[in-house]
């Protein structure tokens, strides 16, 4: 998948359709390219059985097709001063609805720090904050104890630009995915799963665009998952889309990027990590039993979930409604007769 997009930023009085552009400076072309570094296909092929999970795989690919995508519907462009307070000098928002387009930029020749964000217009969970200054420009999630999953794949870029007088220039800006996704795939084992709800938690709540730093608040909100219905014999899937988890305390392998010109890079390399000692993120599963009690299971995952990554955690339902993970390194905590209380009160 490839998406090459180029956008125009226009100062007041300077436009590509103006008859006289003498005051606008030389033109500069801006080429934006979405670079999707992900492991989606590899994770699905290795974790889900092509025969028994056929319906789940089809539903999953349909759902993730709108998240891990090369399509940029909207692009938000900001140009900041270099030095001083790094204040905002120019800002543009454009609707693309396309994978390729070409525009030209006319702004004064000087040094800029440029930030770009794609695909937040239709995501009610994530919004831009602090855009008046380069160092405060942040993608934030809406506040709440329990929130919805992101519904778009969000891409960002940051790039220093020096526009030189007398030269027509082309700037290539690569946007990389800032969020990720995880799925709990559950074998029902004959249990009634119509009263089962799954939440994911432990992820970042904001992303500082200029320095690519995630912000974590505690307690982290619970994120509602999307239920993917199975066929009569297969797993049921619960999918969350969110910002990444924290990294383990111990050093991890470098997240190397493929240096090729491809726009979609299917690789496991940036996502390989050994489980640490501490739990980094969790699935919280609630299953209401026939006797009216609720079994609550918390699955603790010790491997990080990184930007662009898709992770499947497989499990089965035990005799008392508890969730039993297949992977031994996943921690398990079960409460058989769980009662909501305190600040922990999801809408069940």
C-alpha cells in the first residue's frame, strides 16, 4: 500500500491561482508519504488458524482495513519558527479523500519546524491540543475512566525545513503511524459469550508530536474493545485501537526502520521484545454467569505494544468463566464474584 500526498500551505494574499505571486517567494513542493511499518499480516497468519478461525480472520481484516491503511482522508499542517519561542507561523487543514495528490507551497523563505498529522478529523477520541507552539503541539485522548477505541490510524511527522531564496525546492515528509492495536482472541469452550465484555488498559493518553514522546497518566483509562463475532466453532475477537504501551525498564532492541522506498513495510523487527518483569498493559474481561455473578479476569502482558504494531493474545474460557491465556508469560488474576466498587466501575 502506498500513499503519496502533497499539500499546499497558503499565506494571506498568496495563492497558486493568484495572477501575481511576486510577493510570495519561490515555490516549494511538499511531498507527504505515509509510511506504514506494521506486522499485521504476520501476526494474523501466525496466531490464527486459517480453518477454524476463517470467519474471525475475515472480520478482523475488514475492521483493521480502516486502521492500518495507506489512505489519508485529512491532513493538518503546521509551520513553526525555529528558535525563540517556536511559535506557529502558518497552519492549514485539508481534506484529501485520496491516496495521491500534488500541491505547491508558497510561504516566505526562512527556516521552519514543520509538524504534520493525518486522519484525526473523523476520530472523536483523539484531538490536537497546544498547536500554537511547536513544543506544546500534542495529540490527546478525550478524558474519562472508560473511553472508546480510536477509529482511525493516526499518522504524524516532524521535519526541519530551510527554504532558501532563489531556489525552487522539494521537501519529502514521511508520516509514521502513532497508534496501534491489540486483540483478545477467545475460544468460548461452549460458554455463553453474549454477556462478555472486554476492555484494554495501560496505554499512553497523549503524544507530543515534535519530539515523538508519549505521555502516560495513572490510572490509565479503560478502552472499550470492538467485538468481532466468530463462526459457530471459532474464536471470538475483541479489538482495541489505542496509543502504545510503556516500554519495559530493561533495555530493548532498537526499533530500526526499513530503509526501502516502500510505503507499507510488513516486518516484525521493530516489534520484537523480550517480556520484562513488570506488566505493561492489560485486558480486563467481565463474564456474567447464569447465576447472576460476574467473573472478572485481568490478563497482564509484559511485552510492549508499539506504534504500528498489532498484537493477538489467545485464551480460552474455563469452567468458572475465568479466562485462561495460552501464553505462559501472560499474567492472570481472577475474581469469581466480582462487584464494582471504588473508582473502577465500567459500564457493564
